[in-house]
């Protein structure tokens, strides 16, 4: 037909060509370039699918065949971040002729910025000369906008919206505010007090983000499920095919703790879904045997523990991570392979043939915790480039570390720190110092020495030959940090303060040639401390997950879920393990999930008890041991008289020797409060139980919210905490047991210090014993003397 039509057209070449076919042909030609990439992409994918064979999971969506710009624009969302959320804990202070301060932000790998705005709240000095002064908004050292400083608006609280070109924004970015300030046209003091501008940390960075689809490749893990560039809290649904078994929950716990460790300070939540793929976003799906995966995804015949990455059928730009096995054991192997071996995985589908633990975990060996058996170098805790600063107004040098919460610091000087540092020598002796803070609390100050202008002696000349003048001066200082100043999450802060000596009018020229560093081989050492703690202590639980995180893989932890768990119970369990992972930095690959009927499985383990009076029978069985008893519509709390004791009020450790609580309060209520309580395990002496309970799902959600809130978590302490929205009330039922061990001599000293009457009695007994021995010795000598005389 085509040939015939062509011949017909050529035989009528002299006739007039109809207009409609010409327009149609032109339209097809114009449309062809836009259609060809989609066709080529579809053919290429079909070819790849044919090569991959039946071992691959193939899920085609309309977006894979070609995503139009209009569709991408419709998926765009707007994200807002205050400067405080980006790390500016205080308003930005811009000082001097070139004051500079800023924050960092990053963009996920599966997103692109299409527009950006900075809504800035600021004020500036009335003394600035408008023609010579301004404020620069800089992104990655490039000027995005310049804000003038007219005199008529000086000294006022101003607001301004600055448009940032998206081309300036990359994956990792720094947003700086720079003041170029001048107060006179003649000679000026570069550090004059009138040279200032203030930018509020409530200023907002607004980004319009458009998602882009990524490849189905396990080599991208943990992306796109977690992206370290994303500063927002992680919300990652866990989807179960049917009712999850204990093995499925243990596998999900390993992955939730892994993602919780990756999320770190951001926090992570893991909503639990059954037979339901989320409408949008990424998710983890668990399936055992021939279970049908939700969403109608096709599943190949499993050959063993299997992990696969496929598109979310409900969201073209999102992914699903399928964790599968022919039975519960294989499912756990697949999950653990992702948690501990994700860097080795690749391809769309991976079948795990072997997973062997090379070295068993030991107590207190969590990657995020400071090692307890040796001095730890600063270079192990922070990247070396972050230990160097420059300029007269340098940023802090920060060294973060996490302490085991059960360090026993009784009658010790504190944690020893061996600090090695170097700095540019001062030209003359002045007030320059290296200030050392702990969690923003001043600890001590070290002077920065000056260059000596005296004639050097032989020793100085020898040192000068090795260390030429002008080089950084090495210095060393050893000091101790009192243990009471150190919470579980601690930050050592070093600030180089350089004194600027005034030389007079037109002579004050600032040379930005000062440098300072803290050596990476500086050490902090907790190896000399015993591990011993009075329990229950919910502060140790909320800040560090202790005592469960004592073993980083949670091998000595059992989680007891209700007989008929709800989605809220599953979510609370998964989010709690995410909190544990954030503390340890290691996945909970050995956690045990048991039912209330498996009490024998709790022997020798610390227990997390989750549920309410209506579905958790252990709450009633262990009511006498627990400081709180929650029944349907009724509650009972044990309360101590610790707060009313006036004797020994000066002794901060007297709670260690406290007696059991002697008061109770009972009442009826249908409130939605969440309760966290700690007590000694009725199954194994010396083991701990932490109870998370509420009468409804809302209360369980409040518990998770409090554990993820940096402000509320500090209020969780004592033996019982009641959580009501943004309010946390803690009660003390007094300690009744201890965990950990002391060396014999320290234990005797500590025990006697809490029992002064016994110490007095032992002293009297010792005195009597010494008196008897002296009496007998003197009588023997007297008899011997009399015998010799006779």
C-alpha cells in the first residue's frame, strides 16, 4: 500500500497537494524527536529484561517508559528549613569589616532543586555607610544576592526574601551570610564595635524539590531509603505480607535499627503496614515462602535468602526493598545481609549464599560508644580536616563521643584527656587563649604563647633548627573532665581566641594569618573505669538504650509483644529499635521477639515489654514488681519519699542505697498518656525490664515521640515517666538492684560508704581486736622479762 501511494503521488506531481496531510506530516515530524527517546528507552529496557532472565523481578510502570516534565512538576514539593534546623543554634553574629557566618545543607540524590528562596530576618548597625557596606548571601562561595543597608532602616528588625539561583545548589552546600562593613571613609578600626549585623536563626530556607527516578540497583543502598544528604527525620514504612511472625519482626528489627543508626540525629520512625503498599514514598517489604507480595508484584521462585529493589507501583519515583526467604531463618539472613553487608550487594536482585559472623560482639563494643579497653584518639572520632581552624574568629573544633551510661566515677578525678595542639605563635604576649568547653560549659583555658624576642640560647637554636620561626607551636596539656559533667552524648569544644592588640589610628591592619589545630592523636581514656549502675534508671534508657544496648547486636535483649499486636505495637517496636540503633551505630541482628506465653525464653535476658492492659497479660502478672500498674481504666503508681529526705541531702549518690518505695497512688482514668517504667526482671535477678504501655495507640505514639525529641528525652528519668504530649513527668520508686561489677576493694569501700553504722561497728571491732592483740603481746613480753629475771 505504501508503494502504491507513493507512485500515485509521483504521477500527480503537477497537481495541488492537499493542506491537511502536509500539516499532519509536519506535526508528526515535530513530535518525532520527543517520542524517540521514550521508544528507545522502552526497547533498551526490554532488551535488558530479556538478558536478565527469570531470576529478575520485572515491574513496568508508565513513569519508566518516559516521564514528562509536566508529570515531574506535579510531583514537586516545597521543603522549608530554619537556620536553627540547619545547625545554627544561635542567631548569626556578623562582626568586623568582613564578618562571615553560615550553615550547611544538602540535597538528596533522588531530588533536584527547581527553585530556592531565603526568607531572612536581620538587623544591622546604624553606623554603616550605605555606599560602602552591604550583606552578601553566598551559596558555595558564590554570591547569590546582595542586600543593601540603607541608613533609614538601620537598627530595625527587617525581613527580606532573596531568590537563590538553583544552578548554585549542588549535593552538599554551604549557605553563608557575609557582612562587608565600613563606618568611616578614613582610617578605621577593623574590629570596631559599630561593625555588626545580626541574622536570626529563625530565617527560613525554602526549596522546591522535584523527585527523579533512580535505577533499581542494590549498590545504591542505603539510598534511596535513606540519604545522608537529607536533614529531615526519616519515615520509612515496613510492610509485612500477612501477619508477621517472630522471625519477620526480628528481621524488620535488624533493618529498623540499621536505618536508625544511619539516621542518627535526624531520628527515624517506622510505620508498620500489613498487606498494603504505601501510596507514595519508599518502603521495605518482608515476605516468607510463597506469600503474595502486596501491590501485585510478581515474585520469582526463591533459591534462598533474597533481596531485591523494585519500583513502587503506586509512586513512579519511589522504590521498594523486598526482603524475602523461603522460611523465617532465611528471611533473617536476608535482612542481616542488608544491615551488615549492603556495600557488597549489587544488581536488582541478590540471592545470599552465605552470611557468617566473623567475630562475636562483646559488651560495650558499640561502634558509636567510646571504647572501654584503651585510650581513643580524636582522629577516630572526627575527621582530621575538622580539627583545623583559621582566622581571628574561627569556628569551634568539636569532638563528639558517646559514653557508656554506667561508668562508675565514685572518688575519681574524672576522665583523663591527653590534649595535643598547635597554633600560630603570637608576636607578643597577650590574652590569646585556647578555651575548652564540655557541652557549652566552660572547663578550662590554656594561654597561647608568644615568640620570644630575646637572644636565643643553645637549646632554643637547636629547637629552631627543627621548628623554624613562624611555624605552628606544638603544645600538650593533660587534664581530667569530671564525670558528672558528661552526659551520654558529649561534645568537647575547643575555641581559639586571638587577642587583637590596638596599635593606634591607621595602624590597625588585620593580617588573617593565624591558624590553630587539635592533633588527631590526642586521646580520651575511660579504660580505668568500672561499669556499675543503680537501677532502674530511665535516663540511661532514654539517652543510650541501656541496658539493652550493652550488647550492640541486642543479643541479650528480648522484646515481648502483646498476644494480638496492633499496627501501633509493631510501629512502636520498630521505632524503639531505631532509637537503639542510633545509640549503638550497629544493627540489632540478634534481638529476640517473643510472645507473653514464652516466659522461659526471657531467662538471662533484659526485657522490653510493650502493650496495654487489654492485650499484654505480663503487665498484670508482673504488677507487684513494676512501679506502675496499668489496668483498663485504672492506674497505680509506687512513689518514694526520696524527695522529702533531709538527712544525707548533701550526698549526690545516696539514691544508690535507697530502699524500696513505701507509698502508692491509685486512680481511675481514661487518659491517653504513655508510660515508661523500669524494674528488675521477675525471671532473672540482675536483669532489667523496661515497660512501654498505654491504654491506646495514641499513648504509644507519644512514647516514641518523646524518645525522638531532644528536649523531652532529657525529662525521662527515675523509675517511671508519664508522657502527656509535650509534657513528661518522672517519678522515683527508688533503686532496688544494681547492674555491672566493681573490683573487690572498690566494692568494699563503696559498700561501707553507704552503711556508716556498719563502718563504725567494724572500726570498733578492729580497735578491740588490735587492743586484744596488743594486750596479749605485752603480757607475753612481761612474762618473758620476769622469767629472765628469775
